[in-house]
């Protein structure tokens, strides 16, 4: 985010007498008071479990320059900032005001080509691949990390500035209406759905509702729409949104040839005769690369930029990232679903390894009524991993454990709901030369095992 005047931010929502804030400079917009500092705007958002207004005093103590707060809290906020350098903007809804600011800011840059990416899994990786390609053709803004919610996308919009040529935005949803809000802010020229599965189905209620909501990324003004060629939802979404959807995948990538799996080193293939070394394991990541190629081609990106962009791609932490040491780690701990778990397990089964394979899986959250079905689906796939030791963590994994015990046997099978027991078992079993997969929903915090495993010598 480039430095901007607070008066500019205020003007984006037609705030009265916005120019009186012109002396305040803003370098960043934050929603966590711990990130507040001089030249930041702290947005006091009300969530399910907490209210940002309770942390305004902390934000001010850390030096925040501007506060976006609710009119309901005006009296208490004014008492906090009395005699301080900080100023406040009071609005009916801080969240809606932030989103209106973001939309108005994006409207100032109509020449920026916007790419919107959603899906049940693979969003972040695809975003990073697309951004890696497009940034070679011109300055590209994108979501930092996975700021992909209706809040994160609004914050990410301010990364667009006078120099930006492309905006690449990951757009995730976990409730009805969220996609429509993000589309209103970004208005993607190119929209892409990686896949539709059970992720967040617990909140959305059904996979059909997930498809319906994600399908809204194909708004009426979208210029190009993409979905995986294998998607069973493409026809329905196309009819519902009244948009032509172009398929991407191996069958629709005639310029991608000579595909060779390099195991833990990713993939090697040629694009228009030029070799590409893709440092991303598993067929799911190859599919994401084909999606990125489709987007690049639709925007007229030169082939050499597409190949270079993919070769430059570096896996994101926690998303099928391979880290080497005495023990080889596949860090896939950022999130989990039946589809993404099946894909990484298929990848592991193809590897030729000297040591033992240890599969550590945490519960898949937000599955709702599909939880038992989802965990049993994973266990059916695990039956084929006959040479691996399997460690299950979390209450929801009991169904998977029971299934595996019946169909695979109790050998090399462990389950616990206690993190300390899980870590103790892993550290006791794992030896130098082994391969360990860490995968689970975000709530399971599987990354806690990473530093512990790295102590194995």
C-alpha cells in the first residue's frame, strides 16, 4: 500500500469535511490492534467472538493515526483519543465503510486488469502462479498471504496504485453473500474457479450452495471465465450466471507437452516447446499451473513470460511445500479437505523413498453434516497407503480410525486428541531419512510439529 492521506480515505465514503484529515498520512490499514502503529488506520470490526472497539485504546497506545469506528461507540472513542494525535471517522458500519472505501479506490483505476480466483482448494497457489506470470508483463498487485475474505479483499484492494497493471485477487467464501460483496469491490475482468468441494460446506450448508455462491464470481461484465475441464458444476453455473465458461486442463492445453513427474522436485513439461521446471508437487499443483497458463493466454501474455513465471514460482508455506533436512517434510498444513488430501496422498504413493513414510492428518473442520462422510472418504484412500505409518489427530478422525482399523489393520496406526501425545509419538517414531506429511484444517495448527520434527537428527 502506498502512503495516502487520511482525507483521501475519508473522501472515498463522502465523509463530511474530509479535508480536515489531510494532515494525517496512512501507510497501512489494520484490523488487529497489535499491528497498529504511527501512520496506520485501525478499523474496529465486530466479529463473532470479539469487538474491535474494545481494542481501540490499545491501537491508540501503539500510535495509530486514524480510527474507523461505529457511531454507536462515538462517545467512548472520543474519550480515548482526547488529547492524543489520533483522529476518528465515525460510520454506521466500519466493515461496510471499509468495503466502500476499497470499491471507490478500485474505481479510480479502471485501466487495471483484474483477475479473480476462487475454489474449494488451490486458490492461493493459483493466485501466486498467475501473479508470478503477470508481474513479468507489468506491476501486479495481489492479496498478501491469503487475505481472501470480504475483509481481506477490501484491505488488499489498497495495494493497487498508479503503477499497477494487474490485480490478482484470491476470493474465498464461507458464508452466503460474501462473493457478491467481493465481486462488487474487485469487478474481475477474468474469473476462475479451481474446483468445488466440501471446504466450508458446514457453514454454507451444501455443496450445491457452495457452487452457487462461488459461481457468482462470474458476474455479468466478466470478460473471460474459466473452470477445470473435469468440473461437474460448469454447465449449471454457466446457465445460472449466463456466461460462457472456458475449460482448462490437460485436454484443453495443446501447447503443454512432455509432462514428467519429478517426484518431490515437482513437474517438468514444455510449453510451446520451452521447458518449464515447476517446483510444486502433486497433480493438484499441475492443474493450478494449467489454470495459470489459461489466464495468461487469455490476457495475451508472451509465452516466454508464462514459462519464466511458472519456473519462478515458489510454493507458499503450508501448501504442499517440501522442506528438506534429516527428515523430509511435506508441509500441507494450511487447510484440508477430502479432495486436497486425496491428491497429496496420491502424490506420496508414487514416490520412491529410502526411509519410511509417515502420514500425519489432523481433523477436517467445517464439514458440517458431511463430516463423517468426508473423514471416511479420506480413510478409504489411506487404505491404499499400505507402507505408511498413519497418525490421526482430532475427534473427527475417529471415524477414519475405525474404518482403517477394520480394513487395514491396527499396525502402524495411531490416534489421539491431545497434541502433546501426537508430538511425542511422532518424535519417538521418526528417524533420519523418513518422509513426513503434515496435513489438517487450519484450526488443528499442524504447523506446530514443524520445528519439533526439524530437531530429529
